[in-house]
C-alpha cells in the first residue's frame, strides 16, 4: 500500500494513532522503542522522554504518543519518511498477542479503522494524481497541437511569399521548376502526401517516355499533377497530354494547374474525359486565394472532385 498520501497527519488520523499506538505497546519504554524503530530522531522524542525519565508516572503512554506525533507533524516535509514508517508499522501490525489482554480487541478494531481510513484517502489521492496526470497530458497535447498549428501556418505563410515572388521572375524555365517546388511544399503543409517530379524511362530504348510533375494522395485517391506557367490559356494539346497519362493508370485522377487559364475546347475535352476519369482544372489564382483566406487545401480538392463527378464540371471555381 502506498504511503505517499501522508504529508501531514490529518486530525482524524492523528487522533486514531494516538489511541492505537499505546495499545500496541505494553510499556512506555516500548512506545519509545516503537518510534525509534520507525526512525524518529531522539530530538523529537526528547521532551516526553525527559519528563518520563524524571518521573515515570508523570506522563501516560497516550501523552507520549501525542507529543511525538505532534512534533513529527510540525516538521513537515523533513519528517515525511518517518511519518510514513510510523503509519506503515501500524497498518501492517499483525501480532496482537504482544498487547495487554484487555487492550487486544480494541487495538484490532482501531488498526482496522486506520487501515480503512488510509485506503480511502489513498484511493482519493490516486484519483487526484491520475486527474492531474491527465490534465498535464491534455495541456501538453494542446500545447503540441498549438505549436504544430503555428509551425504549419508559418510554413504556409512562407509558401505564399515564395509563390508571390515567382510572379517577378522572367526566366520561364526557372519559374516553372520553382513553381513545382512551391506547390509541393503547399501540399505537404496541408498533410497531403506528395511524390515530387519524376521521369519514367523506356526500358528498351532508354529514352524518356513520361515527365511527371508530381503525384499527390488526397482523400484516399491518387492525383497526377500537371503544372503549367504559360502566358496563354492551355489548349487541347496541353491537357490531352496529361489525360493520356491517367488513361493508362487504373483509378488515377488528374489535376491540371495553370498560371493562365484554359480554353473552352480544353475544358470540353476534360469534361468528356470525366466519363472515364476524374479530372480537376485549377488556376494559380485559385491557389493564391486559398492561401490568402487560409482555407484548407484538402477540402478544396474534395470540393473540386465532387463538382467534377456529380455536376460534370471539371473547371468548377471553389474560391471566387
């Protein structure tokens, strides 16, 4: 049984100990030996011991116990170990044959009462400790979640700055490559799994057969991503090239992101493709709005996909 509940003996426990310990020890000398065995210092027993040494009949066993326990309580944390040991010796007391015959039954009853009191207090203490541990865990979790949210938002804010900086770049090749990196970081910041740009090489000839800008996993679906930063709206040839990639892959979906816009024929081509595949058309302007409004990218993609599947609208504007 844990003794950690005893920092100070509460009044009800103190009084029970004062009534019990004298019954467990036949003589006043035995009382002093009981406390000595529990590690109580001679200094804390000096006052009643001096009185007892001067006149054996001037002090009772009960008064000796009360003075020593009061002294123990007054020392606070310094005598915590001794208080635990005293209580431990009482609740674990088994050999009542050492008591006076007239005290034996009363001693058993008092020890039983102390055990019950200690067990009740110990149970409440354990519950309080558990509640405090739960509170600390909850606070730590909330703190970690808050820090993670702050870190995520700081990452997204940096992505927004980096995206805006691309508009001042004049080298289209460098700008297009930088756009891939910025958008991949945006996906990751929203906890969307990303496989960055890669190429598939023909095993026979060794030539490049496909250049994939990236693949993301959102809502349990794989989306092959195509990113274009052209001055003119994307036409049928540009979107068709990406559609061919997903036609050859089971369950694959397509996201085409354009810095400009899409021609009407390109949108119509993607709408026809919806008979077989989910195709989402998105402009860079929509992503800029998403970043400015701090909207969730996963919800954005989900809304786009629903519009494509239900309304047959591959170019549905979620944010306007």
